[in-house]
């Protein structure tokens, strides 16, 4: 599949909400002992504008790592194609050995998702969706697979233009 050119989204114009998905204590073994630091995976998004992104930050203290993760997340925001209350079609996202299946759901279902997938879907502002995370439970790969799945979503007008047909012929 060809990679699409992603237009940069200005984070100052959005009302961004951030959610910390995971915090990991990491060590580097050096000659004098172990250097301890923290790594934070943060999902950031504007539910009203249907924009989502993620970032990873690493620092000696947890708040600094979270702050760095938020700044990294602001640099890779993506617009998501969704309907009024759910996603337009079923989609499967993959990153590494992480697979995430997203299915449209009727009004009133809510977000049926766990952990990292729920963070991404709620940050993107999708109120009704069914999800299944298959394969790895590594939060980094699951978040990236979920965002890969959301990037595959297309609306009817976009598909009609790609196929060279009228919307009513689909």
C-alpha cells in the first residue's frame, strides 16, 4: 500500500487531551553501575476535531518523561476519517506482531476496547466501536497498530474518487 502524504496539523488550534498509556522504568548498565530512567508512552488527541497522535518520552523523572511524550505526540498528529457516531467500515491494523481489529458498532454500544486501544480510540473521538487486540500485548505496538488501522479508514467520497465512480454507484 502506498504511503500517503500526511499534512502537518497545528496543535495550537486544537483542544488536546493527553492520556498516559504506560510508564516503564529502564536502566542502562555502565562502568560505574546502573543509570535509571523512565520511559512514557502518551496518546494525545482532540475528540471534537477527530485528531490523534502518540509520543514517547524518556527522562530521569516521570513528569519530565510524560512532558516529553506529549511534545513528541504533538508532532505526529493525524486526522481520522469517521462517521457521526462510529467508523465507516471494519479495518485491521498491524504493527510488528500486534494486530488490532476495529469494527463499526451501533449507537449506544460505547467503546468496547482494552488498555492502549481504548486510549487511542477515545482520544480520536470515536464514541461507538468494537475492537479486538490480537497478538502481542506490548503497549507500544498496540498503539501503533491502532493508529495504523485508523489511518486506513476511508469515507465514501474518497473511495468514489479513487475508483472514478459516482458516490451512488458504490
